[in-house]
C-alpha cells in the first residue's frame, strides 16, 4: 500500500515500543460480540493505473458538456475555466491544508478567503460576506433562518419564480422549526406579481426571497418588489446569479438585507452538480447572526496586519444547541477557485463577461423568433437564460436535439406559469454564434418534421 | 523609475503579500473571452435594470495573479510540508490520482440536468461507492448527498425524526448527546426540529449506563454517539447501550468522525446503530482544501431507508441505472442536486486503491501510530486509559501548567516553530488542558520520531525558558493574532485603496 509508509521492520519496532506482540493485539479489547469475523467483502486493492482505468472507462460511458453542446443552466453553467485556476488550486499548500484555525501557519488560506469576501461584497453591494456555503440552495435556507432569527415573525415567502430545487431545500431546512413557507404567485409576464405579493406580506412575514434573474431567466421588477417587502417591515433576501451582477442592479442597490446565490460559474466545473459554491452576503445589522466561517483582518503580536477566523461566537462549536446553523465547514477550495477567477477577470473582464452573456442570449432569442412554430412566451428582459416554447411536449424536442449532440434545455412542465412545451435555455460566454445557429436549426428541423407528422 | 524604499533584503518567504485589491493597474486583463463572431445584436436590457456603479475589481494580468496566489500559498502549512496531528480531523495524505480522476472529461463536465442516459458511468461509480460504504459500515442503504459531516448529522437526525413521525410519535423529539460530543451534534438536532439532552459521560468519555437508563423514556427519539469516542476509546458497552435505547423506542446515530480507527474490525451496523455518517475528507483521503468541500454520506438500516432523500440510484436488470424520485422523498432535499459528487469520486478511487485488505491495514497502522506516539510521550503528557486508545489520544497538559506555567495553547503554538501543525487543543471539554493527537497511518516512523523529539524539546524549553513558549510561534509568517480586536472591530472586507480604475 503506497499510502502507508510502514515497512515490516518499522511495525516490529513500534509494536515493541508499545509492548504488543501483534498489531491485532491493539484491537483485542474490542467486545467480541461486535467483532467482524470475516474480511471486508470488497475487491482487492488496485494499482494506480488500474484505478485510473476504471474511472476512464466510467467516464467514457458518460457524455459530458465537453463532448456535447450545452444550453443547460438553471443555476449551474457550462462556463470557461481558465487554466490558471486549476494550476493554483492544485498546489498542495491550498489543496491539502486544514481549516485555518492556526492563523500563524494559514495566512494564505485566510487572506484568500478575505479577498473572496471582499469580491462578494463588491458584487452584491453589501458590506459583509461569509467564507461560503455548500450551494445556493442551502445558502438561501440559511439566509431565511437569519432573517427569522432577527425577530419574532414566523413566516417566509418564496416566489413561484424561485428555482424549484432551492424551494425544496428551503422547505426541508425550515420545516422543523414551526415556520410557515408561503408562495408568491408568478404573473402573466413570468415575473413576481407585486400586487399579489403585497396581499401576502402581513405582519408575520419575516422575509421574502426574490430571485433575480428568476428561474425563468427574467429580470424581476426589483425596485417595485423591494418596496412592497420593505413597506411591510419584512427582510428582503435576494437570490442572484453572481455573473449577472456584472451588469444587473446589485442587491445592495435595491435594499436587499441579505444576498445569496451559486458562484459555480466562477471557475468551478459543473461536476454533476457538486461540489458547488454557495455565497452569502448581508447588511451590517446581520453580521453577528449569519452562519458559517468569516475571516477578519487584525494585527499580530509583532504589529503586522494579518487575518483570522472571527466572530466565532456565532458558530456551533461555541454555541452548540443555541447555534442557528450547524455548518462547520466552507467550500474552501471552490471559494479559492472563484477568488482566482475574479482576480483574473478584473474590472474590464467583468464587464466583458456580462456583455458576452447579454449578446449571446439576445442572438439566441432572435434566432428562435425566426423559427416558425417556436416561441418566446415571456419576452421580458433576460441576462443569460430564456424560456422557449414548442407546440406539444418539450421533452420530444429535447430528445430530438440530444440525439444530435445538443443539450437544448431543461423542461419546465411542472413550473408555475409554464406549459408542457416550455423549456429553459441558457447561454454562457462559451457558446459560439455557430452553436446558437445550430440550436435554431434543430428547432426548425424538429418543427418541420413534426408538421409532417414525423 | 526606481524607488529603493520599496525593496530590502530579507528571509525567503518573509513578509505578507499586499491585498489583491492594491495590485495591477487599470487596463490590465487576466482573462479574455472568445470574440462574438455572429451578426451584431443589441443587448435587450433597459437602463433601469442595470447597476449604477460597476463592481470595483482590481485589474491584473495572468502572471500577476499567479504570483499573488503562489505567494499566499507559501504562507500555509499543509500535509505535504509536515505533520498535522489534529485529533478527530484525520489529516492523512491526499492521493494525487484522486484529483486526476475527479477532473476527467466525462465526469467533471457533467451537468446535473443531463438525461440519465448521459451519466451511466457516473451512476455506476456512485452506486459502487454506496455499496462499498454499506459494506464498510454494515448497513443496507446509503445516501451520498450530504455535502459535509454536519449535513450528514442533520440528515441522520432528519430521517430518525421522519421515522418517529411516520410511526405516529411526534412526542419522540429528545436526542441524548454525551457531553464529550462535537458541537455540531446538538446544533444538528435542533435544526432537525428536536431537542438535545446532554448525557454526562464518565471521566473517560464513555457512556454511563445508569445515567443512560435514567435518561431514556417515551420522549426519546435517539442518541448520538461518536465511537470510538473523542478520547479515542471504544464504547465497550455498545451492545447494552443499543439495547437500552432500542428498548425505550429510540434509535442510535453514530458520528463516524473516527471511522479511521475501526475499518474491517467492527462495523456500526453490527454494533446496533441505525445511522452512521462518514467524513469522506477524513477516513477516505479527500483533501480538506483549507476548509472544504468535503462530503458526509450516511448509511442507514432498511427501516430508515424510505426516508432518505431522492433521487435514488437504482440498478436495472439490463445493467443500466435510473434515478428514482418517488413521491414524498423530495421532502428531504438538502442540496440543489446530488451533493459533492466530485468528492465522492475521489473517495471511491481511494477505496478501490486500498481494497478491503488495504482499508483494514489503514486502521491498523493508524492505531499503531497513535499508540506508538503515546508510548513515547506519556511520561510527559499523561493519557488516561492509555492501553485502550485507538487512532488518537487525549493527553493532559495540566502538569506543564502547574510546573512551568505554560498552557496547552503555548505547546501547540511552539510546535508550529518545529514545522508541525498544532494538535487539537481544549477539546474535548471533559479533559483539563486537553491536547488531542491523531497522527493517521500516513506518517512514517521517522516522522513520528521527529514529532516526539519536538515535544520533548519543547518540554525542556518549558522547564528552562517558558517565555519561549509564551511568545511562540517565532518563525511563522505572523505571530499570534489579536483575535479580540478582530471580533470587536470587525474588518471583513477590503475597504482600503483599490487599483480599480
């Protein structure tokens, strides 16, 4: 076993020092009635090359976005990952380091997290951010818990335009606490209906979540909705695609108390949905209430500026059963990937990234409009995703496109406001004009074939 | 133009890098995107939806970014630099092949919304991992979804709660937790909608059977036990503990943080547990990454299986796999998708590399290493029940405090000067001046001998020059940090000058 250094001579010498005859003697005190009396029923160990071969074969049975053309989104995107990101995070100084509880030998990790927090603050327009959460969905549930913990109100509202996967996690995580979760209805334009929301936000509503752009890709009327929420004395929790904050109004600009989201597009592979990178930012009022690790800047005994994990009295290892969250890790390496990515991106790159997404989604919508029979049921402004409608069942078109090497979108038949023919199409800066044209061509071919009864 | 005040000779790696926000210059780019080669198209975004001010990012070229983060990395201790004897953290070597595998095209580039036909190889691998973890722990079913140990605890509590509710027992909401437990345990219980009840343990951290008998009753939902416990000791009465709790109608949850001690020797399922969580970033060698991502799968008995979150990976008769999402199962959703899949793949690579025999060897050598360290240090760092310690031990530094006036914190900080990470200190709370040491199996005898020599050298220093310990560390990039100031005047994001243009 190459991962265990012990030569037979080492084992003998160590056993002699311990005073044991055999290594099994070290386990002799375990109660007989629970001992496993047979070998583990697992295959014999493999060489590194054999392990690699197993996974190469497994990978070859899959068909990833590198092989296909992907228009899949819904929170996780086929984005460009610069080579520098992987080169840096594979340094063992980052990869194999522990949580930075010993700041004297962890300044690299700590400063990187502080810079991640700083990038998140600048993107969201809020003054405080934590070191990260598991994913966007758990970040949202935790943010709603923060808003609940801030007062006595016991209801939260999530919009029907929220990513349904996020809504499910919110229901699980808030389900154990006597909390009511209500839904704000979607209007005919595919965005949250302000008047319907106004009718729902009563004196028991602690927080309202608002996803922008929403799950259907549409930019919500954030100023109007924020006014409704604030007017009722509730907290506003913004759920945002951080890439969109290159161009879209920042949560801090429309009065959000907390902002959360999924930062996977910043240099992290899709990896079948994990590990991802949830982020959580908040107003100053919530900084001693939010979950997760937080890094602060301070001074050391020699007068140097440096970094430490701070405000730890919020956390489970101190507060135990009084903690509002049990989280005890952060997505460290993925937050590092995103920090490196944003460092490379820079101010002009951020602007270019936003415009690249806007250009490509506009081109895709224009192409869809040219296809007889296909439609855009919600024509309002979008950032990088749009709903496309085909007659009948979208699943038939998605299967048709997949047979031709294109992952054309996510079916929306169960999403409020949508029909069986609707599906969600995403672009990123990676999609080319030719691929977008191919998407339109597939729609044409499918609809022409359907017209002939094929 | 040069400014000589900007430079001065110094030690290698001395000095902290400036903030990234002060680096670069307006107009520099570290990342560009493919040009749009289609017909021009106007973006359809009204001005009122655009942000008023662009986010203030610095502008750096790629070499500047590489240098910034490389300089940061040089300030870290890490496994490939030196030992990490952190009790309960299992800081073992992270095999590089695991990283290669998780990055393979066809695995790393899968989108979670792809049709199931596109991910058959992945599902086969995940199923194999589920089955392997069930065999290692002695259980029937597994959920790989929890993204961390704490989420595994939460899901474990959630399924126990769901079982009691299903059986018409909402009143069963009390969960017993020994006072030696990790802080996540009570926090997880509360978030799952139940009430933690502290169980006083015996001085060696083991469960007091009389206290347990007195504590269980018709409100008992279950008990959370770390076995081996945080003192590295096995619960020898586990069969009786299980009988008492089951008799009272409760279920047993095992915190598998210390699984590295017992693989192939004893299995939680055979001990009477109903749920176990595992930390793949501990026992199964996936990297800690400076704090995550890890993964915390749980294995459960057939009785609890129906309450695991969907989708379930199900093998078909044709050798293919499907994702089943039966009604009701979504109610346990704890992650957007299927948890930290990339971490799960690394863990499977490790299990395949080790094989059944190798995993047994892992536990044997992990215990041997701990027992060897203990045998060489117990004269200066006494350990209770030393002859029964498994993969870790908790020593008490109380004699150092009484004789030399140095605290466990000082010992840990001085170890940093010797190139070793500090052990876990002041935990568990039931041992005074606790110093919790877990070497793991991947440390060689020479490495252990260096650690022993360092501790003995520090012991001599404590006797002759305790100030050296009080002021430690002396050779690290920074000294002890003013944590009180950090908490009192929080500075959580860069507000200083920015080369943002």
